[in-house]
C-alpha cells in the first residue's frame, strides 16, 4: 500500500471506483441487489461529474468479514493509481456491519487518501461525523445479530417440533409447507428408491464395503453424480451415516436431543 501523499489529500478527485456487496447467495441469484447498488452509485457519480473507472463486487460475503476478494482488489487498484480517487458505496453497511472491521477499513482507506462517498450517507471526517458513521455501523451490526438470533430461534422451534431446518439429503427435496409456512423435506423419487435400496442392500450384506455402495449408486444412475459421472466412496459414506435417513434429527449445540422427525 502506498504512503500518504500530503498534496494528494487536497486534490478534488475527478475519477472514482465503485464498491458493492451483498451478504447471501440468495441475493446473488434472486433479484438484482448488487447491480442495483452499482447503478445507483453510477448515477451518483454522474451527478458529481466523476468518471467511474471500475466497479468491484463481493457477492455472498458477510458485512462482518474483513477478508474480501473484491474489496482487497479495490484497495490495490486505488493504491496503484497515480491520482487521488473517490470510492463510492451505496451505504456504509455495504463496507461493514461490524465496528472492528469498519475501523480497520477506515484506517486503510485513510492511508490511501481516498475520498469515501455515498448517495445515502455523508462520510463526514469531523468528530461528530465519525461518531454518526460509527453509530450507523454499530446499528447495522445490531440488526444483523438480531436477525440471526430470530432465524436461529425459528429454526430451533421447528427442530423441536420434528422438522429439519437445513441441509440436503439425496432422495429428498425441500418444498413449501402449505400448513405451517417455511419449507419441509419431501421424498423425491427416483433418487429416494435408490437410497432405500442402498440401505437395504448394505444391511443385507449385498455391499461389503463403502466402495461397493458407491459403485452401485454410480452405475444405478438414480441419484445425481458429479460432472464425470462418478459417485465417490466418501459420498456413499456420507449418505449411510446421515441421520436424516433414520427418521430422526438432533442438534446438541441448541440442546436438541435425538428427536423423532416428521419427514
């Protein structure tokens, strides 16, 4: 990272880069969240007569994560540029939703003499301005933690009631629960019949080793294989020891003992 240039500190940037982030895969695959951020920042830059040189993205990355490929690439780009640049973000929580991470990022950005801009937040460098920014980051962290607690509470309640809350098992598919909301596991053929035959064959001694079980699944063709058409012994073992197929569930970190499941 280059050393601060006192003269560059006084330069009014004429060029900018954009940084955008979303925190989940769902936000990447459903909707247009990350590109919407970029378009809003591009419009904001145009209003300030700033030329956007490049946009950097981090998809499915938590706001509490310090190590980010897109953000680190942006820092390297800004450090290598001969002029002072503006960095435009949609809002401060796109940079961070964790106070410690934010203070680390703020230090790195200050070392680059970068001007941080946002269409939704004023990155004022006065004492009161820094306080407002810090409070906004802390508030974002609070809502992140509160949402995680709420999700975990709902998942725990469902598991105590006998419903799986996450995970994947060949031969099952997640469907919407019309009665209770959320999603439930439902048997999905023809993969389910292959899994049933696997367990029955293993119990009867038809498959002497896990490798034999894997070869059966590979040749049988009723469960999805990898791109090479293979089913490896490690996958066969994972199926054979998966508690879901016993009709039970448990999650000891949440105090959920072995519980009869409803799938």
